[in-house]
């Protein structure tokens, strides 16, 4: 795939306006969030004939002043429009209120990222997730995950699961095409996918590789689903490249996982994944590639998520371009046998075999 994107055709008038959108983005983001959380958008949506500021304030028991300033921002955000002092919801307003993609992205931005992003610039300069310090002293967010405040965890998992959950039903038949007996789920997190595999096939055995904190949650979930005899865990820090993986698997599964690592680390992880599979086995990589999106909304979400990796997660990874991953796969001695596009909201699955 080519690495071409965009042009510079807009007028200076439009360009200056767009620059102001960026200049005030954090303020306007909070305005949109308040309009959503305080129920103002919902109220307007239910009034087909339109509703005034005074009526909204009275019904929601809010100060007229507050409703007024938020709605005037909402006009510029194009979340609402006004006619004769009455407000109406726009399509963007509807998405702000009811669209799951927008909801998980906004909650993730506010709860996980907002405070820490003051230090994005420092993170870029130092190559470290300087924003993570707002939560405590960890090297990566993954070590912190099991100990983060509940609201932060909720938004982190809401974000993570939204993207992967929609892809799991498509991924399962792809994985079980070859009738695997043993699967290694690297970065298996809370065990969601492994449990789905065990439900999908009555004989398959799965091992989850992840950090001890995540495995603690996974064991609980596995037990609750009655799969402790078929799913086990292997606690490991995958950044320690001296550590060996268990071997003898038909499939290595890596979902939304490699984006958590720098290109240098990915190469090591892929080499290890190659060693973990049998001669006829396959490594399946499920990723969200920013250049392989069906919508502008998908691409925009991913390039912003890359900066979460920079500032909060680890300081050195991102949502990759397909070309980045193709090169690393080849370097690791694997070759892509099949590409599955349009998986779930925004994923691609790469089936890789030994070259
Ligand atoms: C973004 S989550 C993806 C979870 C799951 N595979 C999915 O598709 O939803 C990445 C996973 O990789 C794990 N991970 C990240 N860095 C790790 C490390 N250094 N060692 C072990 N696991 C790690 C995290 O704990 C987390 O469970």
C-alpha cells in the first residue's frame, strides 16, 4: 500500500477557522461532554418542536446561565441548531448522544487521557509515557491497569472491548477453519476471547500469556464460565525478551496486542510467536491499521489513539500503518498467507505462516 494522504486545497478563511477549532479543542470537548452528561442533548432530542434555554433549565433544574453558555458552544460545535430561540438537535448531536463509538472514545479521552495529556510534548521528547504519572509511578499503563481508579478502568476496558468485541464473532470461524487443538492467546487480557474460543469449540485448549495483574482477572472470569480445565494462564512480562514462551501451538493469536509495542519489540515478539507454533501452525494478528479503515471516523479515532500510546500507555507504540507491520512480519521470518479485511468495526486479520 502507498503512504499518501491528504492535500492542501482549502481556503485561507476555512483554514483559519479550522485552526481555531484546534486551538479551543479541549474546552469545546468539555462543553460537548457536559451537554451530553447533563442531559441537555437528550432533552432537546425529545422536543421535536424545539425547546428554549429557559425551558431546558427549568426541566433539568440547571442554571439558565450554564445552559446558555453550553448551548452557544453547542451551536458552534454543530451539535444543535437554533430557530427563533428554540433549539433542535443536529445529526452530530445525535451521534454525540447515542453513538457507541463516540461514547467509548469520549469516555476514554476524558477518564484515561485528559489530565495526562498536558505532558504529551514531554512524552514525545523523552520517549516515555509522561502522562501516566497522573495515576502513579509505572513504566507502562499495562502494569498499572489492575490498580487504576475504577472509573478509569471502566473507560479503558469499555474502549478496548468495544473495538475487539465486535470483531470476535468474525474472528472465531476464521481461526477454527484449520480445526486447531491448542491456541496461545498472547495478551489475552481478561480472558474474553479465550472464553469465546472454549464456547465455540468443545475440545480446544487455550493458554493466555499476559501480565500477572491481568491474569488475576482472567482466572476469575474463566472459573465463572467453567473453563478452568481448558484455559490456563502463563504470567510473563513480554518486554523481557530473554523469557521463553511455551511451545507446540497450532495457533498463536494476537488481538489488539502488537500496537502496545515499539517496532523493535514487535520484531522480537513475532520471532517468539513463530517459535511457539508447530510446523504447520499459523500466527494470526488482529489489528486496527489506520490506513485500512472504511470510514474517516475510524481513521481519525486510530491516529488519536496512537497518541494515547505515546503519552499514557508506553511512550513508544502506536496504531500502525499496514506497511510497518508487513515489513516486521517478513523480518521475523513469517509470510502473510491470507488477509481478512473489514473485520468488526475496524480490524484486519493477518494469517501468517512460517516462511
Ligand atoms: C490492548 S490489550 C488487548 C487485549 C485483548 N487481546 C483484546 O483483543 O481485547 C493488550 C494486552 O496486552 C497485554 N500486555 C501489554 N504489555 C504487556 C507486557 N509487557 N507483558 C505482558 N502482557 C502485556 C496487556 O496486559 C493487555 O492485556
